[in-house]
C-alpha cells in the first residue's frame, strides 16, 4: 500500500482515484471545484477543496510525505505547470503529471516531473498501477483483467533460475521474454539464471502480478 496525493479530479483524475481505491492505496484528493471533490469521496482516504497553485496551500498538505504525487490537471496549462513546479520545490518524492499537448509535455519534463503521460481511461489505469507498484517498467492492457508487464527484477529473484521461481505454478504468470542490453530474448528456459541487469516481460491477470510483486 502506498500514499498518493492526487491533484485534479476531472474524468482522468476520477478514474485514477477509483483504480487506486481498488488497489488499496491511501489517497488524498484535491481539486478547487467542490462537486468534483464530492464525486470521489467514496474512493479516497481524504479530500480537500483548494488551489494547488497557491504555495501556502500546498505546504499544508505535506507533499514530502507522499510516495507519489499525481498532477491530473490537463485542460489548464498554467495551473498544471505551476502545481508541478511547486511540488518539485517542496520536495515531492515522485511526480506523475498529465500533459494535454507536446508543448505541455516538454514543459512538465523541464520543470521536474518524473513521469509525463497522456490521458484517457487506459492510461489512467496504467498510471495508477505504475505509481502503486514497485518494479513495473511498462504496462499494456489486453482486457480489464489481464495485461503484459515489463518488470525489473525484485531483489530476491536475482541469481535464481526461471525454474526455481516457478511463477507460472505459484501465481499463474507467464514469462514471455527476457529484456537485456536492449534486446528481447524470447527463448525462456527453466535453467536460465536471472541477473540484476535484466527485466522481464510477463503476462497474467492483474491481481496475480500484483500479488507476485508485493
């Protein structure tokens, strides 16, 4: 379970709130519009009405204490950029920000956003999963329940063979490929020993992958 500060509760932010709730994370949701705050109350741990372009208001939230801060403001370029910049100045551990254009993306990267994404529900799900779960590098949804994940190796997997881990039997997860030095190796054998510079391409039910990594 992680703690998340979610700023901006439009359709995009609302979807993120629901997904984080489903995954059991603690969420503080913030928006300047009262109706939007009310709409997500059942999915979040706490919610506040406020202007995140106001440094004094952001300081009251204790942004350093959150594992991840998501800026889901997309339609208001200036508010998005100012909020992201202030979060960086206040020492946020990780900032995931929504961009509505290429220029917007460029600005967000320059001012210190750790991850910049474009919206829609599928990407909202991807954002929630990547923010909540350690080791996940990429995610492609195939249905509401199954996806392909690229994951970095958990520490306990380094030096063990595919056969020793036996994630297919234990969790119902299939290892599709090994990613090493920019090359995907599809020849996955039980005796292949995993190294810390590798990542894995795995396919499975979302809940099974989360259980495996947690």
